């Protein structure tokens, strides 16, 4: 239940970006409300693989991912409690000559951006990860890798919000936002829901395209449905996060023994019914790649396949900052590997709103897409 | 006490064969249901549960609950959907490397 | 991988699946029937393995029916795929299955008829995960099909006609039933007798079951539940207590009985895994306390050319199940233009008349199988609810207090339903617990179903392949 009719800031979208933004704004004294059409941290932020890898992050976003990684490893400091985070090294594999070339090139780009990636031999890789296939030629190694259990973060944010006084409204879809001179009015007329805000932050993930229309902004944001696969619990076979040269595989084993397989293989998404459909050949291809990399996986059973979501702008770069020509309205989203950088960019967004951050003001400006 | 819960007198169960459960030799009948055969030979504990490591055995017998998952001739399969063949080797799946989370 | 195309595929070879298959084949369709079991008959007509020989060749009615049904399938050219587990069904009906030799196979069809029946509901109690505790429906399988006793000294508990079936089955097989614990009272049995009269053959069957129990002087405890089971080395100590009509314990009195096995069950829940993945419209039926698919009177769901028949469409027993299968078979045949509208009207009219006669009996039996909602109050915080992940009631209550009001949210916060059974075993209990806090089962919802429908071994799914064979996808952006 909302306690006021007007807030200093209302954040629409309770994923990792929205939640972190709201958290920092509230910490600095703004009365904050966060709204989601579903449950907190249950859309893209709830179903992704939770990989905190540098190997798969877009090169240009590496500085943000590195800072994000550090925040994930220390959630006690900013989120109030330790969450289930596993810090592991990350290995990116090459099986063929072409893989090798690609790996060297991509690692170089990431090193340029500040990542500490080292190229290692097959022998060294097998030393770190004995269950690796004997067919690897070489690998890239990064000390800074790991993963979180994405589906659990909603609960942790819930608790933090409770403590700090951020109000949370779930299951309320904002249909329309009116912009008067002094404040914004957010409405769902059918449900008789109204709330006013001095500042508004759109953190709606794959629904940002729809939301930006409230401000007469028409840009196209692609929604990429991505396949995620999980096994039953198996005995320990992975010490590290595994990726491959072309970026189309991610493998990690949680503390409970289940192995999560990702890599961005596409599925089909029925946007109207919010349903993900597996493309059979992509399921087979994804697990073949996984079993090729870690042969011991062949003895396990797949128990579930679902769809993650990634939002992508036309130039595949994020949007973050003020909405052009609208005072006090902000937008954040469409970060590739956004889960890793989420805690940091959410913090940056909050600083921008508070007026403390001038440097990155135009880095991912929305106006470039207009 | 040697226990055999198989119903007596009504059926000729066919060819009797040796099978091996966790290295122990048992007598069973070719074509019999594996879950039932193990149960009737007093091999009621088939595995230990994921976190609390408590004994588990047959439960639904229709391939739904996944409690009777075992390594059967080296491959994972449900005992309740498996028929006995001669010299079948059955092993409990040891998840002891799994930390209790 | 060979992909065979059929007009109609039926998943589940119980009476309703068989009826649908045979009818469609008779009408001219190319039909495949699939089942994970090693023989046809479903849960009702479960025959012993074909390697068993009956010594006196005195086949029971059920075995006779099973053999007759199988003959019908074979005579009418229905393709039969036994020992196949379906793990994925995609839109437009591509079916993926794996067999008992770990080989995968795929089929395509224009119309899909789901006849996967039900699975068992058991309301948990302390000690229920013991290997000496098995389901009531599971016990019928153990007895009828596998010809194995649950124990030498068994307690049979729960509700519904399966109590009598299992108790008399144990006695007939030479075992000993120490007690029957019925959570219903004797009155509820009598109240169903009137409806049994519309189906005389069932009444005779019912009397047959009761006769064995009465003659063996088996004590029956009415309005009672198993409160707790304590595991000792080779036996169980079973604590029994009385409940009121709402299912709540209303006394301090506990009766302790020792036994070496416990067969317990609280009804059946229609299996909706495949239908849910395909996106059918559903509703929560408060009478049977289960989710059901919305269908037309020929059992077609809200998705075109997708049918649900048998107990999966609502529990009413084996005989109505057969008639439902016939209706769906004819409807599917009509939609594929194998039969004329005139013929369809004529023949389905007769089936509806038959169905009406059986419905009342089936519904009253189903009522006996639905446990009262109060039963969950007896589950202690220390009792395991999610068997796969060893999650206790206390953890579930904690998550609800932290704000989980919908079952998938609870799943995300506790891991309930994330194990190999994907929530089939614990969903009903968790939903009941949540409904107590949240208001009703409709709000609580059901676990989202995703493929695979059953766990699929990786080595079976990947097959034999080389690195070059792996499908190429667009490289991730730099």
C-alpha cells in the first residue's frame, strides 16, 4: 500500500537497475517508490544466468562491469547483507584455430578496456579446470569472475527496501504518465491507481520502448529472448565459469551442485502472453557445446529450460541519463551483460539524478538514438 | 531374515537372473520391474536426499517423483520405468560432494 | 533422427487414450499412441509383465479388459510406442521422446490428444519421506502390476476408494493389513452408495473390496489421520489421531501402531504439464481442489486440435474415461475431415447418453478423494514439503512472511519446485499452505511449466556429434 500521494522519485521497473537506483536515492534522503508490473527482480533480473563474467561483457562496457563485479562481491556494504555469490576464475576456451584467433582478438580488446585477462596454455587450463575437454587448444583466464543466484536477489532487495524505507508496489502496471509543469502523474486507470512524482526514472528493461512513448519518444528496443538451461544436482565438476571464444556458451556450477548453461542462444518470445518458447535445434546446439567443453556433463540430466531477456538498442549500446527535453525524467537500460554492471550503473544513475555525477552525463545519452 | 515381498503362488515369474545392487548380488526375474524387485528384496533405501542426506526409496512408481533415480548399467534411469535384464548393475547415485545447500 | 508424421498422436495408453486412438483409427486416421510404461492399460488396467505366466489362467476382469483393449489397438493399426517418455511438445505438435535404451525419437502430428491421467496427492506429515512409506495409487501398481506386497504388516491410510482397493489387494495377495485409516467417516461411504447404484458393476466391485476387508477383521479407523511416522530400524511406528470434518485434529489422544510399511494417499491430481506448456486456458476447480483445463464438450482445449481426456480432464473413473476418449477421437476425426458431420452427431449423441449415467458415480468417488483443506494445519514446521530439495514447511512460511504471495515467487525464494520433479509432488501442498495466507488457490496460481516435461539425460539429448556438427549461431557482439 502506498503511504503518500507524491514522492520525490518514482522508479518504474524493479529489476537490478531500478532497484539499485532506488536504493541509492533513498539512502540520500529522497522519498522513493519503486513500482513493477510484476514481482521485484523477477523479469530479466530474476531469470538470467547470474554470470559476473568479464569474458562475455561487451568490451566498451568493461569498466562498468569491473566496478559492478566489485560491488557484487561486497553486497554487505551497500545492500545490507551477503547474498549467495560465488567468486571463481573465468576461463574462455578455444577449440579450433579460428577460435584461437577470435579469442586473442577479443581478449586484447578487453584488456585495453581494463580487464586483467591472461592467455594461457591447454595444460594450464586443464590444471585450473580438470574436467575440461582434452580438445581445447588454449584459453583466456581472468581471476575476476563468478556468479550470483539471480532468482534470490529479489528477496534481498525486498529486505533492504524495508530497512531503508523504499516503498515497493508489485503487480501494478503503469499505463500512462502525465507530465504537468511541476510533477508527473503515473496512472493505471482501470485499477484506480494514481501516484505523483517530482522525479521519474524509467528502468523498464525490455519494456522501455513502450515506456518512452509516454514522452513521445519513439526508438526501437529489441527484445532478445535467450535460452537458459539447468541440470539436476551433480557432484562438483566445475571450479570456474566457462565461456568460449565466440561468446555463445556460459557454464557455471552453483553451490547446490546444479549446472547452469547459457550463452545467449535465442528462443522465441510471445510478448503478448509473456511466454518463452524453446527452439529445439538451439536447445540441442547449446547443450552439445556444453558437453563438448565439459564431457562429464553428459552424465547429468536437464531439468529445466527457460528464457532470459536482454534488451538491445539499435547500436547495441546502453541508454542512461536524462530524457531529452524533459526535466526530472530519467532512463536507464539496455546494457549487454547488464546484470554484472547493474549495481554500479544504478549507483551512477542515482548520482546523476542527485546532481553529483557530471562525467558520464552524455556517455549513453538517449539523444544519440533520436 | 531373508525377505521376499513377492506375491507367492499366483504367477510363474519366468527366468530367474542375477542382478547387482551397489555390488551386492540379488536374485530377480527377467522382465520384472526393477523398482519392485529392489523393494521386494528389502533394498528399500535407493539413495540419500539432496540436502539433509536422508534415506529415500520408491514413492510414486509412475515416473513422476524422480525419487527412484539410479545408475542402471552406467546410465541414469528411473527404476520404476526399468525392466530387469540379466546381470543388470545398479548403483545409487552418490551426491556426497554436494554441500548441504 | 527419424520424424514420423501422424494425423493424431495420443499420449497415455490408459482407457481414455486407447478409446481415442481406436476410434480415430477406425475413422481412418493414422494414429500413434505413446506411453512410458511397458504395457498399455494406464493406472487402472495395469497388467503384470509379459514375462509372467499366470499359474491358474484365471484372468481377472481388469486383465481381460486390458488384453481386449490392446487387441483393439493392434487390430485397427494404431502404432504403439511403449517405454517412451515424452520430454518436449512444441506448438504445431512436434513430440520429442526418449526410450528405455536412451535413444531419442521425434514425431509430428496434426492433432494431439493428451491422456496422461493423474498423479497422486499426499499431504505430508512428519516421517513421510521414509522408504517404507509409499503412495496409495503407487501401491495399486505394486500389487496389481508388479505382484509385490508393500510389506508383511501394512497400514493403509488416506481417503477415497483406493483405500479399499489397496487393502483388499494386500489381503488377496497374502499380506496382512494391520489397520485402515480413513480420514472420511463411514457416512460418506454410504452417501456415495446411492450414486454407485447408477453403475451396478461398480457396486459389485466395491462390495468385493469391502468383503475382503471385513472378513479379515481389519480394524478401520474412521475420521482419522496419520499424524506422524517414526522410523525404527526395520519398522515404522505410526501415530494415528482423530480429526473433525474440517480436517483439524480435535483430540490429544494418539493411537500408536507398529507396521513395516505404510500405504497412504489423499486423492489424485490431473496432470496438466503438457497442456500448460502449450498454453491452454485453465481454471481452478474447488470441488476437486485441482486445476483443470477449459474444454468444450468434446474435450478440446482452448488450443486448436489439442484435447485432454480421461481423469486428466477431471476425475471420474475408468469407465467414463473411455467414453471421453471416444468423444475426443470422433471430434478429432471430424476436424480432420475423416467423418461426416451427420455421422459425428449421431454417434456422439449416444456417447453423451452413456456418459451421463456414469458421471454421478464418478463425481461422488472423486469427492471422497478430495481431502479437507484443514489437513495442512497438521503439517509441522519441521516437516519436509519439497522432497527434491529437502525444504521444510518453516522455510516456506518464512518466505510467505517476507512477501511471497504467488507460488512462482515462493519458488524463486525457497527453491521449492526446482528439483528433478519440477514441483509435481509438492505443488499441491505448497499451494494449500499459501492459500491459507493469501486467500484462495486461484490467486496463488500454479508452478510455471517449462520443458523438459521430464528430465532428459544429456547424453541422450546430444547424441553422437563432432564439434563441426554443432549448430552455428551468430557470434556474440564484441
